[in-house]
C-alpha cells in the first residue's frame, strides 16, 4: 500500500511560512491544477473554440520555502494527509493537505524573469 501524489500546477498565492515550537519552518501554499471539462468523453469548448477548463485547488505543506512565489509552475511529489479536529464551537472539522516531499520548479520566480527570459515558461495552460 502506498500514498503517493504527483501534482503539476501554479502556485496560487504568496506562500506563508511559520515556525513550529520545535523550530522547524513549515511553508503552506495553494496549488491550482487544471483539466479540460468533459461531457460524454469529449472535451467541451466555449463559443470561441477554446477548451473549458476546470480548476482544482490543493493545500500544499512543505518544510522548505525557498524560491516559491505566486504564479510559479511547480511539480509536487508527496502524500495526502487527512486531519480531524474540534473547533471552538465544539464541531468536528476535517482537513486535507498534500505533504510535499519534493518540489520541482518548472518556471522561475517572476522577480528572476529578466535574468534569462528564455528559460521562463510563459504558457499558462498545462497541455492535454
């Protein structure tokens, strides 16, 4: 039995880093993945002929924050982690996150684009 997740997408907001009581830095960011919307096994298109895309958001947790910026394309290897807690009102709450074991950068940070622009991936759509 294995719990393996591989996601490729764009970082959706500025990553947030916090430090645990034990001194470990933990970074959280949202990752957007997109896929074409299907109907009866066929890709749906809008009135201009473009594919209609569905976007899903994933909460990513990683122990390293280096080089992560909003809008960057990344490839995340990790595992799914489910949690349960009781909120301040006494209600059961549930959460799901991806614990990243490895993050590969598929594009450079926007702040580094001018350094070597031909290396920056400017395509906002993952091909299918």
